[in-house]
C-alpha cells in the first residue's frame, strides 16, 4: 500500500513509515509551501494509487462529495 501524507502532518511520519518499508510521499516534498489544493492532492493520490493520510476534515468531506457515484441517494 502507498500513502500520501498531507502537509500539516510531520515529515517524521514519512520517515517512520519508510522505516517499515512502506511507500510514503509527503506533500511538502512536492509543494514546499504546503498550499496544494485538496482537489489536486486527491487527484495525485488517485493517479498514484495512494491512500491519503490527513487530519483535515474538509479534505475528507470534499473527497467524498467529489467522488461519490452520481446515482447515490
């Protein structure tokens, strides 16, 4: 399993996961300013088949809304 770690979480988390041979990418490696939009982060995770680790509830809610099936009730 591969992970994408959101910018507000410590870089140490990536190092911890890599210590256990887990493929992890920290958002600050791609965007040092930490200003990547939730939509861009979600798209990147989807393209690279990564699970997002975030404490941002807005990301969770926007991802569910933007990726829900069209016929969902």
